[in-house]
């Protein structure tokens, strides 16, 4: 990875790491590389509910305008809505200003190309080279060739109408609990589900600029579990700040994560003859229970590195239609090019309605193998050294030998923090907790 772009765009503390000056340059340089050679280019721009969104959007849009690009301004919308609006409006690219599930002090800038896809590494490298070396683009339009900012009328309506077209059932009779995370889906989710006929109970849908993801949303699933039990809802739906992921709850208050959603929707799509290549794409972090479930239903699973961009790359390369992560990023490639929490929600609800059953019964198709994830705090400069440290390698081999093919160890460095994540799966929770704590302690000792 480069020094600006991480696994999901450019991200940092707003007005510090991610300054208005940097946002302006990203708009000017990034917009230029995305729309080079296009006459009168236009790009959509949306944002989540963070207080820093206005500041960064103004700077970014100025940068785009200075490169002769019209900004089709969408206001507050989910990330997947921004990706979809590129196609709906016939734009040449788009930008979402969000830091997803991160705390409010963070923000980020995420580019999409004309197909609604994240940028290639090559394009990101070109943008970085200019910005980090303080090189300006050789393009200085004047007079009528400057870009304008054009507010789009009711983009939320356009997005909701598109989502409605992806299912052919109404949701009348369903009671749905919603946690909007005080984020970008705070209007879209309640309105869409209400229009589809559901009875809706909503919390955390009153964003004030500083309460996004604060003790709510998909990173705080206890909130939706509690609301489901309090209201007697059939389903609970919880979104993160930019609504590209979904964590659900069944009617008993049990969490239904991304792996279970893949199991439910994957087997249903297979039944209907709509699961392309008879394959679901997961990641190395997908629970072994998903492998077992899909195998029992004669469905293949392909594993990628962690990150929805890697899931999407595999889906595009091989023509698969369903993929995602345990964290709730689910991609229905027939409908959108990115993880989409609200799309995932209505696809899941559609299966529930068609099957005329309870979510707990649907979710029971997959049984989770016990899993533990422990963070080892290490030196930033050494977080990749676990690959070459003999003591760590020997310890991993020792644990896996002990499991005798009935468990696994997965080690990976964090992309954004000085951490090495230790994930162990096995048949006994106490046993895997013990081994994970031991291994994490060894990694911390060796990689300081």
C-alpha cells in the first residue's frame, strides 16, 4: 500500500491527517486521473453524517471543479448509494466522504470509477505520486471550462426506488427493529422498510454530526439485540456509519453475522438457480461453519484475503454473484458493486418472507465453530515479522498439530494499527481461548 491510500481509500483524523488542503489535492489530482480525456466530465459526491463532512466536501469539490469537473452533489447518502448513483446519473466517477465504522474524529475519501468500482492500485499510485511529490496536474481550465457544483434533486428517492426493484415481495406483517448508527442510512432505512409495508422500530437515527457510531450501530450489536427483545420484532437490522455493512439479529436476540447471511442467501439463490458458478466468495476469516454448511448444500466456497475489495476482485474475475465478510460486508454483484447494508437487509428479508419462517430457523442452517480473535500489540515496523520469526512459526505449528485438522490458526497484521490479529477456531471455546492468549503474548514479546 502507498502512503496515502489504505485498503479503503484515504483515511485519517479530519483537519489533521486528512486536511482540507489534502482533500482539495485529492479532488483535483484524483478527479483528473479518473476523467482524463472526457469532455465536460461529471462526478457524484456524497458523505456520511460526520461534522467534518462539510469541510472536506467543500475542499474536495473545489479541487474537482478546478480540474474542470462538474460535481453532482448528493448530500448525505450511504456509500453503496453513491456507487450506484454513478450509473443512475451517468457520471464519470464518484467520491464518498466517510470513515465508515471509525470514531467521529476520523474521516476518509473513497473514489469510485465510472463503473462504481474502487480504484486500481495503479491509479492510486499515480495520484499518490503527484500529491506526495507536490506535483500539480498540467490542466488549468478557465472561464466556461471550470466545473460547477450541481445539487441533485432527491437522490435518496432514486436510490430507494432502485433497491425496491431488486425484490418482488412486500414486507407487510413483519416487525423490524432498526439501529441506524446515527449514520448515512438514518433516513433511507426507516423510509424504505416502511414503504415496503413493514412495521418499523427505530433507534439512533438522529445524527448531530458527532454521535455517529457512538455506542450504536453494527459495532455495538448489543443495542439491536436489546431493541428486538423489547419490541418483539421479527428481525433486527444494524448498520455502520456509511451503511456498507449489516449485522442482523433474529427474533430471539441472537446475532446473525455476515457468514450466516451468506449461508442463508447462498442456499436460497442456489434453490432458485441464481447462484452464479454455484459459488460463494468468503475470506480467510470466514467461520469454518460456513464451509461446512455450503459443502452440505453442494455449494463451492472460494476464500480471499480479508477486505471487501479482495472479495469483489475475485467475484469480478470469475463472474461470481455473491460474496462477503463475517463483518457484514455482503456484495450482491447482480445489483451493486460494493457492500450494501440496506440491499443486504432487503434481500435477507425477502428470503424470510418467501420461506415464511423465522430468522432463527433460517440462520440455523449454519452452525458456528467456536472462534476467538485476540489483538497482539506490536511495533508498527515489526508487525509483518511474524512470518519470519522461528519461535512464532513453531508455536503456530504446535497449535495446529494439536488440533489435528479440527481447528485452525490465522495470523494477520492490521492494515491501520500497530496490531497483529490472532484468530483461532476449534471445537472447544476454552481451549482456543487459552491457545490464542498464549500465542498473542508470544507475538507481543517477540515483535516489540
